[in-house]
C-alpha cells in the first residue's frame, strides 16, 4: 500500500496539484471503475478498450494507470479466465503500460513505463499468475504474456529471475514455448536470451530442459547461417549457456557434439554473397567457437583440461579448414568475418601441439597455385589494407611461435639471404616464394619505396620467431643483405638495417607531425619491440648492435627526444638497458661501463630512469588496458547494425586519445608488457651497481689503517677514530661543493627551458657533477671499510678488556675465600682450645669429689700438680684408671 501511495503522489506531481486530479487521472479512474464494478459485459469490454487506447498514447495516462490500474486488471486475469476477450484486453493494456513512449527532453523526467514495470514485478504473485497464462490455448493470450514478461525482464531482471526460480515449473513453461507456433517461439526465445545472461542457476535448468537440442533444431529449420534474426537469437542463447560454464560445454560436447555448430561455417552456395544478417550470424558462430576455446571461467579448476579437449575435438571435426576458408581464402567475406576467423585460428593452436602441427602442414590453393597456409597468412600481414586484418593475422604467428621452439626453428631456417633483385621483387610475382623470402622482402621493402609500414609488419612477425630462442637469434644475426647502393660485394647485417629503419621512421614521424597527421606512429615501437626481443639474454646480439658507435648515440638521442611517444622513449631506454645487463664485452668503449657512462653523461641517470616511470604510467603498460571491456557480443539487443561489424580502422584514428597509436594496445599484449617490466627492474639494479662500484675492484688499504710496531691497542683505536673523522670532514666538504654545483645547474638550466636546451648549456657541469658523485661514492666505500676495521678492532679490544676484568674478579674472589678460610680456621682452633680447657676442669672436679667421698685429702694430693705446664696426652686416661 505504501508503494501505491507513493505512485499516487507522483501522479499528482506530474499532473499538477498533488491534492487535485487532472482530467487524465479522472478519466483513467472512471474507466477502471467501469471495469471493476460494471454489471454489463459489453460495457466492461468497451471500458477496457478505451483504457488500452489512452494508455498507449499518453505518458500521463500510463503513470495514472500504474498507480491505480494493476490491482484491477490482475483481478481480471485471476478471476475471469473463461472470458478470453477480457483476458486479451487486460494483457494488451498491460503491454501498453509497460512500453516506453517517446521521451521528452527533460533529463530528470519520470519514466512511467519503467515505474510501471517496477510496480508490477514487485509482487511475486503477479509473476506466477502471468506464467500460468502460458498454458492457455489462446494464441494471443500466450503472445501478450510473453511480451509482458520480456518487458519486465528488460527493466527488472534480478527481481524477475528470482521470482521465476521460486515458481514451480516456471522455466519449464518457458521452454515449452520454444516448440509453439513461430511467433510464440520467437518471443520465448528472445525472453530466454535475456533470462540466461547472468543467472547461472537458470542456465542449468534451461540446459536440463533440453535447450541444446531445441536451439539447433530451430537453427536448422531457419536455414543455418543463411537464416534471419531468429538464428542470431538462438546463437545468443547458446552463447549465454556456454560462456564461462565448463559443465555446459562438456555436456554439449558429449551429447550433441560440435557438428551442428561447425556446419554453420559451411558457406555452401552463398560463398560470394554476404548479407548483413548472414555476417552477424557468422560472427555469432565464431563467437561461440571462441567461448569453447576459452574453456570456462578462471575460477574453474577444470578449465584448462576442458579447453584442450575442445580444441582437439574441433580440429578433428575439420573446423580449421573452415576457418582458413573464411579468414584466408575467401576474399569476398567481410573484413569483420575474416578477422574473427583469423583470431579463432590463433586461439585454436595456442598451447596445443597437435593443432600447431596441423596448421604447419596445411596447404592452401588449387591446382598448381598452392602454398603453405602460414605463407598465405603472412601475405595477409604484409599487404592487408585493413589494420584490423593485419592484427588478427599477426595474432596467429604470435600463438604459433609461443613455446614452439621447433616451429620457430622451422620458420627461421627459411630466412636465407637472396640476391638483391630477388629480395626486392614484388611479393605477388611468385606464389612459391618461401616464408623467409617474404619476411626479408617485407623488412627491406623500404629500401626501394620507403614502405616502412610493411617493414614494421614483417618486424613484428620476426620478433615472434626470435622470442626466447637463442638458436634463432644467432642464426638471424648472421644474415647480411646486399645494399641498395649496388656496390659489388657490399652487404649489411640485418640488425644494422633495422636500426637504420628505426631512424628513418623517426624522420618520417617528424614530417607527419608538421602536417598534423597521426601517421604511422606505431612503426618505431614495433621495430623497437623486435630489437628488445632480439637482444634479450643474447650477448652476441648486444655485441653486434654496439659494433657501430652511431647506434648507441642514436638511442641516447631517441631516449631524450621529447617529440617521440612515451612508449618509444621507454622502449629505447629498455634497449639501452639491455646493452648493459647482457653486455659481455671487455673491449674498451663497448663494455657495460662505457654504456653506463654514456647514459650518465648524455641523459643523466635520473632522467633515464624517469623514462621507465613514464612508460609504466602510459595506457599501453598500465593495468587499465588489461581490465578494458572486451568486444560486446553481437545481439539484437546490442545493435544489429553494420556499424558493429565494419572494419574499425576509422575508429582507431577517431578514438586516439593518447600519443601512442591504438594499434599498439593489440600488439603489446600482457606477455610483452610483463616481460618489459621485469627487464626494467633488472636494468635499474644492474646500472646502479655498475655506477656505484669502481671499474676494477682493487682494494687499497691506507697506511694509516696499519697498526704500528709497539703501538698499544688503545692508541691504535684512537688514531683510527681520528682518521675516520678526517675522512668524514672531507666527505662533508665534497657534499657541500656538490650541493653548490647543483644549485648553479638549476639556475643555469631554468625551469621553463626545454630539456635539449638545458643539456646543451650544462654539459660540462654535468660531467663535473657525475665525477664528484662517483668520488663521493668511492669515499663512502672507503669510510665503510674503515668503519668495519674500526669495529673489528674495538670488538677485539673490548674482548680483551672483558677477559682481564674477569681474571681480576676471579683473583679477588679467591683472595676473599682464602681470608674467610683463615678466619674460620682460627675460630675453630680457639673453640678446640676452649673445649679442651673446660673438659680437664670438669674431670678434676669430679675426681676431687670422689676422693673426698673416699676420705682422701684432696689438697694434699694436688700439691705440686699446679706447677706442671701441661699434662701429657695420655694423662686423662691414667687419672681415670687411678680413680678406678
């Protein structure tokens, strides 16, 4: 009731005063009253017809109906099932209330159709009632009901999906509609495509209800790829069921198989005719195959195994032949279809040894005009007018060479230098031209016609052949080509030619920048990609590159060229770094120290490392590219227009927002980006180590650090501290001079001047600064060495001091113990003497007493005894015996 009250309030705001009803509001209210309380059937039907008419024409009437009409008409649907005309009228009126009318220009204006959809779907009972109407025999009742459900699903998908799942046999009733009359079937098909897009549970139920069989049955009935939009809807539903769903893919493969899908790629008699709908249908089929090649969601543990099985079965079913026909041989196919087929070929062979061999063995053509399939794909790369077609064909070679050392070696073995006349012959003159001859032709085509674009494309293919394959790198390193100058016997290494073309591309870029055209700004990055791949972990290639001193000088200029793109400067910096970390030369002027010195003096380490940071922040190397939305699946709901399937070369230029050409987003995939980022980290570490350490690691110990003869440890430690303090004072002096020089450089360079002007005016200061910085680092190393020695000596001295203290403490303890023993001994002797004295007196007294008892005169007996000094030891015993 609160929701209805809110709608009534909204109606008041739209129609005028919230407390007064407009004419439309009153009119809708009167019609609803006639329908709900009327006694005559004809009057009620007439009111329903009038209500239907006003709802489809007036936004205000739609809004008024949403606030008051649903309870009335849902009551009709529930209680008057026998009156077919009333049920039809009620359903058709609801369809009108849910259909958006032409929108006004107001941005915040209320959308009655959207509000009515929310109102109707709010109660699960309404959905249940509508689904029950699908079992009615009347055609229009089922048709209008499906239209209502579709409208609800488009505007309130989650609510409708939840409601259908809770209703017994809800999905089953919808699936039964696929076997109904054509119009009903098509509406049910469209409803199911919306229903299965995001709801995994509904997808499972739909598949369980036999969706695959029904989909392919409809496709066959409609004529396969030659069919109309119904085929497109079937394929969209099929893709919804297979996308990121491993279990459904396995079920399709093990029950119906892929035959029905692959048969749609057979062009039959219409190989030269491609209507818009046929093109969309073919793209949808290729999209389905691509889903099978993905295998499932990333979180699914069985994704990889399912993907490999799908690839195996598809090739066994001859899908590779149909893809080659669509993407390579059939030149009448639209560009979008050819590109999609080529991308499928690349994904089909990726990581699958059997499929790689299958493609390598394929031969295309008829009669005597035959050539390997890989050669035909290379021809597309070198001469395709469509940039998207070049990218798609290039994708095949990337996947073919990835982890395929045998395939790389096979391709590299055909890279045999030919005479100048053959190397520069037209690529169309000889269909029997080998793969290597075509690549070399493409690489050197700029020698005659300045065609750097073809050179760039061939360079991209060559980079895949060389990637992570030392044997191929060294083999291609030995290739030398005859010069265009015609000098007898004069040849030039292929690597040196590529550097020359890199410089030529720079000159071409400057000309195009003056004419304000985007030009071929992707050429330099792709040639740099080849050189970066070539030099990676290949010391011989680094040595070849540095054979000519101008190569290093040009790279240093390119890194600092502010007119170059961010990716060009960054890749040039990576190439310089490879000349350091993979440099095994000991030749003066070519070793890693010489390269680091050149970077430090010509560019500056801070500026050099900044190129890496700028490159990583660019779109090509950022995380945004990996999370960019993929191409939307072609569907009736998305847009069935040729704009979605035309070549996107114009879009590439119109969408170019950054300074890097958009084509590089495809060429610089995540594998290459991660490879460059790993290189960048290694380059930083190695250059810092080389720059901070002396060229020859010879440690010279100053004389002040040696302990003199007869010098005590304390005096030695005191002298070492004095020496370290002196060194610290010198370092502070160097730091002060360096800071002063840095301030002078800032003042001379100026904050607003260009980098090239600043470099020209501060060259000598930079050399001095770098020299001071190196001296400072060496002084720091000496200090650290002295500190370590000092700490070692102090540690030993402390140890001896602790030992002496311990010995002294032990001696004192022994002395104290000895004194204590002496005192104890004296005390014991005193006690013994006392005991002896007291014991004799006691015995004398007892003896005297006994003698007196016997009547003896004790005094007479004791006379003369007192004069004795002492008694013998046995005296006591004698007295005792006498007493007895």
